[in-house]
């Protein structure tokens, strides 16, 4: 079983999972224009290895003239069960919101931003 958490390293967020097969934590930075991951046995190691991995990634981006962070347009398509679509539309109306406003509020709360 994998447990997920996040760790902020120098302004970049990484998802941390534990791999019981190798008895190590794995970090993977999110929202980058490429892959940057790292492994360690403890939190201090994750911080240290994450900083190293991020520096290597950012240096490569600078060298290649690549923007390190992905661009997000703010638009995405979501497919759900029709019954859920109906229930969400009713819930939005009950809150005096459009479905888009209601969904954005729900996502913001779930993502805790």
C-alpha cells in the first residue's frame, strides 16, 4: 500500500510516497516541464535529495532555455456519471451558483489552496 503526502522544497511541491518493497520514500516534483524525482530513507534525506534533484532540473532548464513550470490554462474537461452531473447541477443551483462556480469552490476546498 502506498501513502501520499506532499513536501515543499524551495517553492516547488513534490508528492512523497513510500515504497515498502525498497523501504524508501520517493519524491516527485509536480507541475514541471519534465521529470524530477528523488529517493531517501527519511524526511531529512528527502529534503536534501529533493534540493539536489531540483537544482539539477532547474540548471538543465536554464541551460536549454526551458520554462521549468508547466503552464495551466485554467480549463479542463471532466467526465462524470450522469446522475452525479445532475446532482451537482442541483447542488449548485441550491447554492445560487453556476455549476462551474460550484465545482471550482469544491475543487478549491478539496485541494486546500
